[in-house]
C-alpha cells in the first residue's frame, strides 16, 4: 500500500474544510428554490389570480430547461383579501420560502411587502401598479411591472397614436374608474398627465365607482349624459362586464371604450360574457413581446399544459408571473445559493436582456428603489373575440378599428 | 344640473329596482312580523334562488321568469319543512340563540354555494337582457321592467293571501297575539311554518327576478340581508306595504343621489335617509306606532 505524504494529506484536509464552509447548493445535490407564490385564487379577483397561477404552473419546467434551476412553487391563496394576504405571506416564510412572488392586487402587495421587508425575504412583485410599493425605501421588494402613473402615461401617449392611425380625433371624453387603490392611483396619474400630453379631447367628467357594484346603471347614465365622444376607463374584470352591458342597454355608443392601462377589457371572461359587445374595446397596456423566442417557448408550453385556454387571454397575467419567477431563478443561478439575503443581493444585480424576457420592454434591471424602468405599452384591441396587438405596427397582429361600430 | 329626462330616467329605474328590493324584503318582514325571528340567512336564500335560476337556464333553457313559479313552490315547501322541523325549536328561546342559529345557517349556505358553484360569477344571458323599451327620451331596461312586474304580482298575491284567506287571517292573528291564538286553538307551529314558507317563496321569486339583472356569486348573501333589514326597518316591521315602499325609497334615493350628487354617494344618501326617517318616525313609514 502506498503511503500518504504530509503534502497530500494537507491538500485533502484543506479541500474538505473548504467544501464544508461553502453554502449547500454548491455540493453535488442541487437545492430547490422555494418560491412562495401569493395570488388571489378566490374571491373578487379569482379569475385573474387563476390566470396568473397558470403562468406560474408552466414556469418550473421551462426554467429548469433554460437556466438549470429547480423551482418549487409554494402556492397560497390570498382570497382577494388584504389580511389573508398578509397572514399567508407570514405562513409561507415560516414554511421556508426562499423568495416570495405576488400578488396582483396593489393593496395585498403592499401588505406582503411590509412582511417581506420585516423578515428579510426577497419579494418579487409580478403585477401591482400602486407607485408607493417601491417608494418605501424597502431593500427586499422588487417589481418588474410599471407603476400606475407610468402605465397611465404610456397609455395616454398611445391614445395619440390611435387617433393618428385612425385619422379621427374625439373632441370630448369622460373618465370612469374603479374606486380602489389601483383605480385611484391611475386616476391621479391621468389627472396629472393629461395636461402634459397633447391630446385633442377635453375631459368633461370623472366618475369613480365601486368595483364590487352589481349595478352601474346610475354611473353609466351619468357618463352618457355628458355626451362625451370617448370613454376612458380604468376598471377590473367583473365591473367591466357590468359596465359594458349597461352601455349596451342604455344604447350609449361613444367612438371608443379605451383603457389607458387596466385589467378587464382584454380578459377571457369579458369576451365570453359579452360576445360581440366585447369587440373593439381597447386597452393600452403592458403585454407580452410577440417577437421574442422565449415568448414563443412560453406560449407553446402554456398551450401544451392548458390546451383549452387561449394564451392571449392570459397574456399579461401569465407572462408577468412567469417573468417574476424568471427573475427569481436567474438570481438563484447567479448567487448559487437559496440564502434569502444573498438572493436579494443577486436580484438587485439582475440584468436580463430585452430579448430574454416574455413581457414587452427593455432589459430587466432594478433601480435603487427596486423598480424596473422602461416597460412599454401596446395597443390591444378585442377583435373577433380575441385581444389582438394593433399598435405599434411592427408588432401588430390585426388592424385597428376606430371609431367602434355603434350598438343598438 | 343634469337634464330632466336623465333625472326622470334614473328615478324610474330606481322605482323598478326598488320594487324588486321590496319583494326581497317582504319575506323578511313577514317572517319577523309573525314569528319574531330575524332571518339572518335571508340574503343567502335569495342567492340560492338565483343559482337555481342559473342552473335551470343553463340546463333546461328555462327563462328565470318561468323558473320562478317552480322555485317559489320548492322554496315554500323547503321553508315550511325548515321552520317546522328545526327552527321552530328555537322560537321562544333567547334572542341571541336565534340570532346565532340563523347566522350559522347563513354561513353554511354561503359556503355550500361556494363549494358547489365556485367563486366565478354566473350570468343568465336571456334574449332580452340587453334590450330596452324606448318611451320618448327614456330608455327602460326590459329585464328590470319584467322584474318589477313580477315583484308587483307576487306582492299582490301575498297581500291577497293574508287579507282574504282563512289561513292568512289566522297568521295575522298569530302575529297580533300569539298567546291568544294558541288559546283559540289555532295550530301556531303550522302557521309559523306556513309563514316561513311564504317568506322563502317570496325571496325565491325575488332571486329569480334579480338574476337577469346582475351576475351571481356566492358572496352576495350578506349584502342582500343587510339591504333587506334596512328596507324592513325603513318601511315598518311587519308591514308588507311598508316593505315595498321602503324598497322603492331606497331604489329611488340611490338613483337620484347618483345622478344629482355623485354615484359614490348612493349608499351614503340612502342610509342617511334611513336615519332621518327613523328620527321622524321610529316605527318606520308604515309601521304601527308604539303605545
């Protein structure tokens, strides 16, 4: 038997010590990245929450193939309730989530952000537009979704593009918006931005309404009474259906129903619930990038997993949720650890090129406040029962119809 | 100031909606007026009736206004059985006992609906759902007109029952003097059960009438229970005409507040009106004054 020299023993001992000092994931067995996913899968926002969940369900396999990171989803239902959102976030952290992702609703997201910051757990916001989420000086909260004023500004600027493309300019408009955290943020943004953006119409009235209202007769009646040529709308899903139905009943046909950036009009339930009356409604909003290879891969995986679902109806919800998980997995890959603080540091250094994200925008890079800047909007119009990109022209999938045909 | 036609349109719409609200509250008023039981599950019963209409439309292509006849009969029978077999044991017990029983029933029903139908909103897309009658400058929602018509017919039938039939008169006797009714040999337990059955039947009619107007979700119950209470208190406990009038007052005040002030003020104005009326007439609009 050969003998071991002191030099050889010393090298072996040093190697063993070095290995034992390193974080677990560098060892032969790979650790799973536990992602606590908080979404409103029941309650008022159930349909949208479930749509986000579908994007998340497709993500682990795709992320494993593309990044070699094993993502384990820990799903939690916020029940469209802010107190439940907070308590579920705390529970996920207790159960060992390395990072949190969520939560669609701005109110819920704010509550979860407080918990994440207090507990030192990185929290990647998939969708939530209230600007204050990334204005609190948090170190563990990150958002790849534009704040409401930015969505509103992009949405208003695109109005000008619509009028130029259609060669038609409405002279007057009425603005209706949901009276919740998101709606009020958007309303403030629109009020502040409208004078700065050169648009040809005069805003005649602003009408807030309860997103949980079952009857919007009075609100629509008041909007119709302004005789405005354009309806600007910031809405959710169920109220959008109620409102559009009421417009048809009251035979109110403005030139267009345009959202400067809110959910509702492009959702599947809106089109299926209203049939032909859903067509021609427009949303200027963030969307997936139809030209990126990763988008095609994601859409194909989505179609394979959910063959009965039309991907376009889940464009924003599924795509932004996927990109949030992409950010988490990318950070884990670079950090080579699931340690929460190290993950947060890695997320801060994220630099995913514009071509490597599903959603439409520039590179995913967080500023000092944890916010990605430069996400752009597109003009999405419901055509033949499907949300379709109509502007910018280089990405268009269909032709813009403006003004919309009259009803009744 | 909005145009007169716009205000008139809103007022008429408020009357039509209020009539259906009144029918919904009628059942609660009858149950409390006779049995002295506060039915906290009232809104959930109405939501259940709405789901029955949805299922009948989706499964059998039955219009809700046709379904309401069968639904009234079934709910009436179920209400009778529920009162006779179960709730009756709590009549005469302390009020907090009754209250907890009905709240528990409400929660069981609400969660059963959530389990059975899921959280997604359901709708009954009738052929007339998006149509309107045109009367000069006014546009009246067809579904709302039909709903109000059904509510008026149902209320009239209920009023006729209580005024003209022997059973109806016996129920009124129980309401006026339950001890005297027992002494006179009236079958009080049976009459209470008939009353609960009638209350359940009227809420079934109201639910079927409402379903072409709004989307159904399992969580509608508590809102309707609160609304029914407000209407019953406003109209006067135990008064059927009061319940109908209370519903119309709420419907019209909400509509006019929305048009003349702002839509966000609808509930504020209608509840403010409730407070004012109760200050002036604590017994409600049509309730009997306390001696």
